[in-house]
C-alpha cells in the first residue's frame, strides 16, 4: 500500500512536469525509472523499454505514414490540397466559422500533425476570415477546433496500438468510431457557429477593434500557390482512399486483394504517385521517405517507448493491479474515465498522446472485464485526448493559430471549451 502511494505521487509529479512543458519522453522515462527503483525491480524498466521499441504492429504502420507525409511536404502536394479546399470556402462568408473547422478537420486526416495542419491551413484561412469581418480569436479558434481530424489518420499511433490489443486491423479501429466522430465533428462546428452568432463575432470585426497584434499578423507568410493542381491536391488523400476501398468487409476488391492493402503498401503507392505527378527525382523522394520514418521513430515511437516504460514502473509498483481492481468494482465509470482522463491531461499538457497511450497500454487490454470492447475503450481514450488537446491553450497548434490571429492562445482555448466538452460527452455516449 505504501509503495502504491509513493508511485501515485511519482505519477502526479511526472504529469505535472509534462504540464509545465518538460520533455514528454524524459518525464515518462524518469517516472518509470524511479518507480522501478523503488520497487527493487530495475529489470521492469529494461523489459518495458525493449518490448515497446520492437512492437512490429506499431512500427509497420506509423513509420511509413510519416515517411509519406514527408514526401507530400517535399513535393508540395499538401499545399495544393489546402488551397483546393479553402478557396471555395472563402467565397461563402456566412458559413466561414463552421466551414473553417470542418475543412481543417478534413485536411487534418491527410496532414496528421495538429501543429503542421494549423500552420498550413491557418496561414490562409485565419487572415482571410479576419478580412471578412470574423473576430480574430474566433477565426483562430475555428481552425484550431478542426485539428482532431487526425482521428481518421491510419498513421496516428493510437489505432495501431488499439488494433494490436484487439487483434483487428487499423482500419477496423477507425471504422468503429467513424459515426461518433463525424457526429461529434458536426457538433463542434454547430456550437462554434452558435457562439459566433450569440456573441456577434461573425461579422463587422477588424483586428484593431478586436485588439489583435498586427505585428504578428504581418509576420505570417502566405503560400505562393497561384493555381491549384488538382492531381497534386488529391495525392495526399490517395492512401486513405485505398485503405478504405480495399477493406475486406466492403467486398469491393476481395477477388484481387482478399486481405486488402496494408498501410505500408498504400503509403508507398501514394509516394510513387506523388513523385510521378510532380516529376520529383526518385533519389530525393526515397531519401525524404526514410528521413520521415526516422523522425517518426524518434518523435512518435519515442513517446510510445517512454509511456511503456512508465506503465512498466506502475506495474512493478502494483498500481496497475490496484487500479484494475478498483475499476472492476465501478464498471459504469470506465467509459467516463477512459474519455475524460486523457481529455483533462491533454487540456493541461497540450498533448493528447501521452495520457491516451498510457491509458490504452495499462487499461484497454483488460476492457472485457469492464463489459466494454477494447476497441471502444481505446477509441474513447484516443478521441478524448484529441478533443482535450483541441481546447488546450498550451498546445502547439493553439499557439500557432493564436499567432496568426494576433491574440492570446487563451482566447482560442476558451472559445473551444464548450464545443469540445459537448463533443466528448456525445462521443462517449455513442461509443459506450
């Protein structure tokens, strides 16, 4: 019991460090090491590290997606996708706020980094929305609110982790939450629209009137794309389309591809098409693809390894067993804890990954004991963390969007609080 209390203190200190912007991997590794030492079980640290760093199911999914993303950045296809989707929206001022959120949400499925998506979309949409009279903070909030569209990205670490636990495919995990996520997305868009109308922030605003910092706005660089190349714009969406079209359950391609395409195969096809459409040299494409995979291992797999070590420390200290026993006595609370545990940590830390990965590593494998499927519980933690991060004032995406709008990040966060909370409750109820 005493060891459990000490481990919980270490857990609080670890997440407090993350909230105060400590390096996530360092904080998790340090917390796991301390708990392993306190448990006189240093081997738990090394075993968890080794197990996490060689998880084939995660590596074979996450790395090629990040490699493909790097190729799309190299070829400029991402820029054309953004311009193709944002240009028509700017012609209809009345739906700019919800439209900006939904367009960002869609683009985020292809540009899965929240910060990268905000930078790519925000540099175009936020100044344009402000020019149309939208309050700068509302313009920034609308774009920031769409940065959880990555819940449809097969390259996120979460569906691969949940798929491995549930012994299903990555696409099965995504399809399991598609209805709830789409409904939640439209709820976010509708609540933002209502906020803009209610507080009269959808017209007649100028940056000066809203108190925006024009110096920051002037520093924003505009992309130099004059005309959309439709072929280039479609390339980033090709791998996701291939994965969906070849899902065996749909029966579209079962005769020629009985098992469907893998994530790796889809990303390689997309990369080759991007190379051919843009006439980019094969050497540059291959180099960038592998560089992107290397960055994925460092940044994404690195967090998974660190979270695995942290959970290994908790297991060595007996905390996981005690927590699971507690959940067995309160089964009805599991969906709420699964959704809002990662949600709250994401709001405070600015990252939806650390808490969701930790929860899915420790609790989701035991989902059947609580009367819920591992896919449903895993998706609650994943999407809950993503929604929480989309209202966090310390998230990188929020800071970038606030910079384009010339306002404080807290102005974006407070406008997104109600939409994200409502969406999280609806998602939890639909998944549970």
